[in-house]
C-alpha cells in the first residue's frame, strides 16, 4: 500500500506539471504549464498589441542587444524587425509593422539540443500570412525557471 501511495504521488506530480498546447493544424504538444503560460502571454501580447507586455517577455540578453543597444529603444523599428517572417505563399521574407499584425496562431514547438525551444507560429497580417519561427530561451534564476523569446530563426 505504501508503494502505491508513493507511485500515485509521483504520477500526480508529473501529470500536473505538463499541459497540452493545441496546434492550429491539429494535434497537441506536451509542454510544461509554465511554458504554456509563457506562450499564452506572448500570444495575448501580440494579439492585443501590448508592447509593454511583449517587451517583458523578451530574453533579457536579446532585449539588451537588439532593443536597447541596436534600435536605441525605437519601438516601431524594433517591432517591425521582430515580427519579420516568411510569407507562406511566396516564401519571401516580410517585416510587417506591429499594428499590421491581426492575429498569431500556434503551430508547433520542439525542444532543441541546448534545452531551449523552437516555436513556430502563423501570423496573419493586414497583407499576408507569415511563418514566424523563434527561440524560447530557458534559464534558471534563483531556482526559478525563466523563459524569454528571441528574434528570427531562419
């Protein structure tokens, strides 16, 4: 009986620590609840054009290098470059303005060899639909897992 309780407890802990992320093309991806929450906040920030929330979700190193240093905190230029992606029909690289982004939809996510994640979204803009591939970094700070999103992976 004691072993049953221990096995049940272990199973319960592991089953509670993951959730499913549904793809727009069908199928589910198992991810941690924390990662799922991070992705949901990113999608919300994008769909609502919430620049402040979006900036808070960026990988800290990426934000410092690309937003603070390179773009001199020019939000419009930074977001235009951040939302670059490949047009699904023409396969050409397109960089829409943030206010041209209509919606973002999850496609897939995979863990890479370095422990980070590669996430793919479909972004519908005023003019086209884009494939949007980004890296989600995973870092541990004071025993807390911290996620951050970076720029294009093409």
